């Protein structure tokens, strides 16, 4: 069932072209692999590419926050999960984790807000009832999970305490 929490979004491998001069996956490709994992999830929700072609509606990401925790390197197998945090008739708020498949460590997280859009009007539109029902059931199931600690983090530098002489 699609509402099992958290939802498995499959695997990916770190490709050679994604590795930078530091010897690890470049920052830009984290968004690529999270997007690919989300494409797999949205296909399972029946609101991926086929949905767009049938309905001329889609989801646009409004905001994303990637938290980089531990590097991954060329050839590493990655595993992704999806947790729906909240939804309304037009928006989804969700959280994805990327883990190193062999060692199990949490490599990165991605928190996103997406908007359901009518592509003909290029404007926000209510999701159809079947998607609202699906996301309602999923939110209830996923709401039983612990809230990820890093949600809604604000970036910045904490001031250092003044030196005492």
C-alpha cells in the first residue's frame, strides 16, 4: 500500500560524471538524485509523467532545503525514502532521506514544498479528489512517524562568544 510509512523511493548509484574534484558527489547532483527519487514516488502516486500527459496538471517545487550530512562517492548505492508531512488542496510538504545503501548512514535530507499546477493556465489548481484522498490517508499514516529533527531549519552562522581576556 502506498501509505506505508516511510515510502520506499528506490535506489540510485553515484555516477562518475557526478563526482567533483573533491572526490565525492557534487552538491548539484544531490538535487538530481532527490528529484529522480521523487519522480519514482510520484509515478507510484499516479501523479507523475503519465498524470501530466493525461490531465495537463503537474507539481512544481516552490522551495527546497537540502541538508548534507555525510559524503557519498562514485559507485556508492543510495537508497531513498519519502515522508509526507502535510498537505492541503493545492500543496504538499514532504521530507526525503538519502542513505548509503551498504553502510546505512544518512547522507542527506531534502525538505520540499510543491504546488499542484494547471499547466494550461500556469497557475495553482486544486488537486483532484483521488489525490486529495490518497495524500490524506498518507498524511495520517506518516503523521505517526517521528517528525524529522532538521525540519524547517534556518541557515546562518551563530555568533561566537566574545573572547574573555
